[in-house]
């Protein structure tokens, strides 16, 4: 590159017009950061409010205290929390296995039914997921996995069809050069050994991404958790439980506890996410778009 | 052609290609069906040939599945075929036949009130179970189809193994078969569990629910305890699309909800898309510092479980919520703003809140792509004298649209079924009194999916209606997907030229 355009570039970076647009951009970005973070700051503040438990029009508590957090212990909250944590744990483990099996196979093997299978799953995905809710409830009920026992039922529902969510992982595996597989097979490895010994160790980013998204999913699921647990409060997850606190009859005594509960749910998940943020970003920008 | 006419010309071209696309699609279906029947015919011919040319063992396999495999040394395969045959025949004789026979009627004898002499009162006895009949009947049909396919495989293998023996070639032994499961056949091992899960938990329910749409299964006809339910053919679909008198309620509700669903999906997708790109470009700009900081702040909002954000924000904008409280304290308003109480306010607020939720994701996606655009494209454009807007519209935008085309489509269809955002923010309110009634309470912000949920969990649990709505959602989504896929190739070609 000649020095002409480079000098020009640096010179252009100093023009008043550029500085003005930069300033405007900074202002916009700072306002955005405030707007985006504001609700979370509010919810934390309101969770420390002691003087009243109903919804108010102001944010700053007049009296600060941990009352709401302590009060959580007297409700079903921790039960919901453990429920959701168990569900998330099992889902993270099992769903990852299933998704990786599916995406690796579709990426690496060329068998006769491959294209029809992918098209078929695409069409299946166009159906609203909720449609299956009714009959799955009946089936799970016969197996005893609903209402109070909703936890195993929900785990089953989440992982059973998770194979359909293979797009991002497959995108990743597609970028791994097939030459790697070939070299190993020439040396006499079976395909199973290729997957286990060679591909998986280098697939760390996508495995972490899959585990992360599989773990975070159950914390926020509302529809299925609500339907499978039906009328039982034992089997609810945090989303359904906390939402039930905001209904008209409960909100006045539960609003601040909702805030406290929300904070408790959000913190571990957020910390986990921020630690593994790199992998999530890689997964989104790499695989999601090519899918 | 003057420059301002170009967009209209291109739009006209795109629209004109839609009918062609549909024609090609239906022609494709026609060709697919033709191919299918041709395949069936060829298979039948092949079966006939196999029988004629087959030796005793091959002919025997027609009746005793797996015979040819076992006689020729492929014990494992033979046993598996035989097992399938035994299980199938046993099943059909004991229970399968019953379910199939009851399928047309879905049950003949419902709950009966019988006079019990001992208790001296009327006691309800239960008999047929429509739900089980439908469920197991469909499963039986699937089983029969699976059996036919397996039988065909059996015949084919009998023929192939006979040919290989006659030409003195070595057949795959059971050991070979087992070994291949971790090698060339490894995909079978890997796919077994995921596909079974999908078959049982997605395919079967969808088939079942599609059939329910043609029955009258609801809370008062649950098939066993209350009443049996029966086939009603296309009645339910008639109910929802006729503009008659008594049935206007469903069709009106459907029309309104569908319109809002499409409008919502459009705005939700494209506002997030363009604003996300805009934000990504701003942060990515050369003179801006703290790039990572700004991105991290926005990404943090993705980490927090969505239901918390949505529920809390929904309360923020309530009549006595924080936003109104703040505005009133500042003296800017005297009465609370009806963010959720009025239809249009609610719709706009939802779209705005969705922007708050969605921009971080789109910013991530956009950033990743922006970084991949070769910088010299911009360099040469700048040297040619293009200003910032021209650079955006000629380089950035086409590039992004090209790469994220499929992604946009999935975002659009996903937003059409975005239950959480709508339900947690407004539960579909404010109520649309005119459209409610027989259809249950329908709101101005209800999507098709939230309406489906309400029908299912409502007082009357009209499952058949829920199924109908579900099928209609599928049809709408499928049509849109087809139309957009018709667009995409044309966009792709343009970029290659440019």
C-alpha cells in the first residue's frame, strides 16, 4: 500500500465533520447503554425496598433491606429454583450429546436419506411447537410425569426433539476441513474413533456454545413449563412461578419479592454467560448466519 | 431509465416472479408425486422379478422374513427381520386389529349411566376411549407402513444375496455388520437416538394434532369421561373461514389476529435488523473507542433470562408503574399514559420493547459480518468519491442482505410465533371485545400462537380449534417461506454481477 491513501486516511480522521459525527455517536451509544441497563438497575433497587411490597411508581427505596430476599425462603421460590436448576443441568448434558450427534452426522456423512431428512426437519420446524403440547401432556400424564412430577417430564420434552436444532453446530463442523478426517482414516481409524479422538477435542468452542444455550434455555421457558405443570405449584419452574406472582391477586404482596427472585435467577446465569461470552459470540456470528 | 424508477422496476420484477415461483412450486410437487408413484411401480416390478427369478430360499423369504439372510450366513440380519415379522403379526392379532377397526368411528359406546342394583343408584360406566383409539390407531398405521418398508428391504436383500452367491462374491457377515456400526455405518448409531426422539415427540404429536383438527375433541368431548368425540370432516375449517352469521366470531377473530401477527412480525424483524446493523456500524466505526465496553453492555442484556426482563418491563409501563410515575412526578403529564390499555399504544409499545430486547442479538450478528467485508471495497469506493450513504447502500447493505437472507427469514417466521414477548408483556390485552365470544377472549395484541394457547387452556379447552389454528399457522408460515425462497436466488445472482 502506498503512503498516499494512508496519509489521506489519517488526515481525513481529523476533520471536524468526522469529529462531530463521532461525538454524536458517542452520545447515542452512552444514552443507549443507560437505557439498556436501566431496567436491571431498577429491578435490583426495587428488590431492596422494605417499606412496601406492592408495585409503586418510584424506584429508589426509602428504606433499604434484605427483607424481600429472606421472605423468598418462606415461599415455593427455592423449590422452583432447584427444579429449574435440575432441568437445566440434565438438559445441558443430554441436549448437547443429541445435537452434536445430529450435526456431526449431517455434516460429515453422505447417505441417501440425508437431504430428504434435512428438508423434512425444516418442514417440521414450521409447525408451531405448542401444537404438540396437548398430546405430550396426555402421554406424560400416563407416564406420571406431569403436575407435581413435571421436572422429568420437562427434561424429556426438551431433549427429545432437540436434534432439530442442529443448524449452528452443523455450520461449525462444516468449517472443519475434511482432510483431517481423511488423514485419520488412512491411518486406520474407524469413524467413531475419528469423532472421539480428533474432532471432538478441537470442537471445544461449539461444544461450549451448545452446552451454554442448552443450559440457559430451561430458565426462560414459559409455555411448556406452564402447561406440563398444570395446576401444581410443586412442578413449576422459576419462569412460571414468578409470573404467577404478578397476577392481579398476588401482585400486591409479591411485587418486591418478584424483583428479589428475578435478581437471584439472573445473577448466576448472567455470570456464566459473561464468562463464556466468547463462545456464544463465536457461535452466533459463525454458525447462525450461515445456517 | 431514470434512477428513481429503478427500485420500482426491481420490485415489479420481484412481484412478477411470484406467480412463476408458485407455478414452479406446484409443478415441483406434481413431479415429486409422479416420481413417487413411478418409484412404487418400479418397486412392485422388482418384487415380481425377484419372485420369478428367485430360488427356493428367496421365494421362502416372501413369507418368512429373514430366511434368505439366515440361510446364506447373515444370521444377525435374518434374525432381525424375523423378529420384526413376529412382533408385527403378534401385535396386529392382539391389539392392532382392534384399533384399526375402531378408527373410522372413533368409538361406539361412550360413558353410560347404568342402574346399579346393589348401590340402588345410577352409576357411570366407561367404555370406548376415542383418544386412545385415535392415538393407537395412528400408531398402528405407522407400524403397518414400517412393516411394509421392512418387508420390501427383506425381499431386496434376498435378491441381492442370491445374486452375490451365484456370482461367488462374499456376503457381509454379522461381524461385518456390527463392525460397520462404528465405521461406515456410524451415522446409523449416531442418528438412532435423536431421530427416535424426534419421531415420538414431534412427528407423532403433529400427525395426531392434525387429525384432531378433523374431530370435535374438546373439554366436553374428551373421548372417555364426558363424551366420545368423532370425525367432523372439514366442519371446523368451515367455521373459521366462513363469514356466515353465527360463525363470524371465529373468522373475524382469525382475520384480526392474522393481520396483527403479520404486521408485528414485519416490524419486529426489520426494526431490529436495521437498527442492529446501525448500532453495529456505529460501534465499529474507526474513531470510536471502548468498542468492547459498549458491546459487552449490550450483550449483558442477552444473558439475563428473557422472562424477567419482559415481566419487569411490562410492569414498568403499567398504569401505576415506574414510567408513568416518573412522568407524573416531573409534571409532564397529569393522567397515566395508557401504554398497555389502548390497542394502538400497546402495539407500538410492544414493538419498542422488542427492539430493546432484540438489538443486542442483531448487533452481534451484524458485527461479525461487518468485520468480514473486505476493507478495500470501501477504499476504492471512497477514492471514487462515494459518500457514506452511497457506501452503505451499495456495499454494506447488499452484502448483509445476501449473507443474512435465510437468517432474516427464520427471524420473521420465528417472530410470527414469538409467544414469550407478547404473552409476558400483555397476555394479548387489551381485549378485542368485538372478536371475542365463541373464540374465547381475543386481544388486540394476540398473535396466532397466543390465541392458540388461550384456546387450549381456556375454559372450554377447544382442542380441535387449537389444532385448526395450528395448521393454519403452518400454512401461513410455509407460504411465506416459499415466497421468500423464491426471492433469494434472484438476489444471489444480482450480487454476483455486482
